[in-house]
């Protein structure tokens, strides 16, 4: 019982002494304060390095599909030598050789119209990736 009374007394004293700090009122002065305008400087943006433009390929113009990878590589090398941006794309269990990739159907159709007019490339077709 004594322990409880002592603990209650200590906690009551602690509560009363801690309230004194909170009860102090703010004191206002009558001094005039000079206000100066601060000019903010614009932050200097770091120089941006040019990032390569990565286009999303949604359509390929297909030159041919091959079961034997060496045949696909041979046609790929031929198309690269002709100046096309040729790629070998996996197509089920075959290798699809493309003339290039295009972002929109209209771009692919325009390129297809140019390519099919060349001799030996009449069977080119458009493969939609999605």
C-alpha cells in the first residue's frame, strides 16, 4: 500500500512540474523589424544527355521464315548488305527474317508497297507483333 501511495505522489509531482513549461505565455515585443525581400535564384538544370530514341516495334515486314537457322542468317546478311534494318525474330520453332520493324500499320504498309515492287520480293508480308 505504501508503494502505491509513493508512486501516486511521485507521478502527481511530475505532472505538476511538467505543466509549468507549457503554461508560459509568448512574449511579444514592440520592436520594429525590417523586412528584406529575398531573391531566389533559379536552380540550374543539369545538362541532359541525348537519349537514343527507342521506337516500339508493332509490325515487321517479313522476307521469309526458315526452319534451318543458317538459311535465315544467309538471308539476313543479304538484306543488311542491301541496306535494310534486318532482324532475325523467333517465330514458333522457326527463324523469321525481317526487312525492318515499324511502329504503325501505316508505316509498315508504305514500306511494303515499296518493297513488293522490287524483283524477287513480291511475297513480302506484314507480321503484327501484338
